[in-house]
């Protein structure tokens, strides 16, 4: 039985459409598992430096050369995170794109990383198995242009680069270990259209497996301008492992949850001070707006809706009262792992990690105490796809979006 909270509503934004076609006989003559942008070396990011003055996020550099712009041109994005391996394959459709294939698997690449500083053999094997599936899909879908990225686990691990080379040799996929600021930029690019309309600064966040990114934006223009950002090394995997087992008693679980919140809040403190100053510069601009993209927020939104199983169409673009998310977080933090496993949309894969996500979410709500939280089941992969499509000469609005998205400065 779901807890009773105030009604929810959906945003009016129209997202990119899901796959509706049954393309099972894709032409496999062109098999490009990870093709760099024109003029780009494998592993290079297609981004230049932003304007001078303060820390900055990269700005896309649009290549002059264009290739393969036919109607059946397929693009792909792979996001290898600390916990998940995700693939999205799409074709342009007007100013958006249609997803024709997707894949997601929990690989726990960062398992044990907090203790050893290394990617374990078992974790790398799990990730490689998932990437082999991705490589097969790229071939079957005749992908012409792709970008594959790895995030915090590979950034932090001392054997991260060696693993990237192993992936290239065994699958043909050339993973690019991106910086935290590039990760933040791609997440904003992929989900900002779901932000509620309004005035004044707004915040977008991404809770990952190994890190969490907070991005403060000015959304008065059609394309948001990034005002400030921060990445902290706390994600659902890294925070869970740092704080150790949750304990058998409710008191032990509560104490662990309190410690989690304190660790994250301490890391957020410098950004929280800056965010408060930005908000003070625009008093009376209306309600604070907050949008989250992560497995944590989509899982909690599913519990709020009392869904029997996860449904992206019900969750992506949902607006949920922040108090609802806090109440669900508190309830989950006091439950045993066995009780959490029995809840729909959590199950065995998320039961041990969701509590850390709840602690991070509550710390974010302390930093930016909005009354409502927007939920996005989209992020880095969609940001990559929009970048690729725009860079390859398709989608005027997407190209304008990339040109105008200025980062810090």
C-alpha cells in the first residue's frame, strides 16, 4: 500500500519518443561500435574550452565535416557508470529523435573500489559481458556514429585506463573517460526540457553510482545557461561501501543513515553557500525548481505511484511533492534489506543501494528546498545523442542548443 501524499502532476514537456518499431532485420554491413566524430581521435572529447573566468564546463565544437545524414542514419550512446551499463540507439525525427533500441544492465563496476582503489576482476568481467551485448546491438542496428563514455569508477580506479584498453581490444568499443564537469553537462543537456517553467535559478542533479553532480542553471532562455556546478564523490555504490553494512537493528540502520547524510551534506556545503547567494540575487522569482535524473528518483517516484512494476511512461516527466520523497526515503532507511527486496520497483538489484540514494536525495533537498521535485528517466545518453545529431548536421534546434549552452563564467 503506497503512502498517501498530495496529488502529483506531469510536466507538459514532450520528451523524445520511445521505440515503437520492430526493426529486427537491421543491415549489418556497417558495424561501427564506437566511431569518433569527424576530425576526432578515439578517446578525445569533441569539446573545446569555454569562455575565460572561473571553472567551466566544456562547450561543443561543431565539426565542419558531415557524414551519413540519410533518413536511416542511426546514432548510439553508451554510458558505462559505476553501477550500470546503458545503451541507447536512435534515429533523428524532426527536432527530436526516435529510440529504436536500448539496453541496460546492472554491472556494479565500482564494487569494492572504495576499499581497494581498483576495479575488481569480477566487476570488469560483468561490465565486459554487458558491453559485448552493446557491441552486437550496434552492429545489428547499422550504427554510423556513436559515443561511448565511462564515468566515476574509471576516473577513480588506478587500473581504469587499462580496463578501457581491454574493452577496446575485446569489443571494439572505444570508451572515453569523461570528466565530472562533462558528465554534468551531458546530464543537463539530456534532461533539461523536463524542468518546470518558471523564473529564477533552478537546480538539476544526477545521483550516480560513484558520484553526484549538482548543476545550477538559469532557464529564462530556451537553452539553459549553467551558473554553477559541483561534483562530489558520493554515489549509491561509493557511499554504501564507505559506510559499511547497514546492521541488523533499526537503531543501527538509523545511525548509518544519519552518517550518510552528514557525509554528503559536508561535501555539498561549499556549493550550498553559493546556491543560496544565487537565489538571494533573484528574490520573488517564484517557486524553487528542482529536477533529478537518477535511478534513485525514478525508483522513489515509482513507489509514490504504487506501481506494480517500473513504467518509464508513468515516471519520466512526473512532478512529485518533495515531502513525499522525504517520507519515502525515511521509510526505506528504517527497513531491513529483506523488506526492501519485497517492494515493487526495488527488488534484489537495488535493495542494498537505494538507502544511500535516499540519503543523497535528502541532502540535495536541504541544499535546494524546493516544494516539488521533477523526475527524469533520461540524462547522459540522451545528452550524447543530442550532441551527436547536432554535430552531424541534423536538427537546427539541437545545434542552436549546443551553441548557446554556455557553462560557468
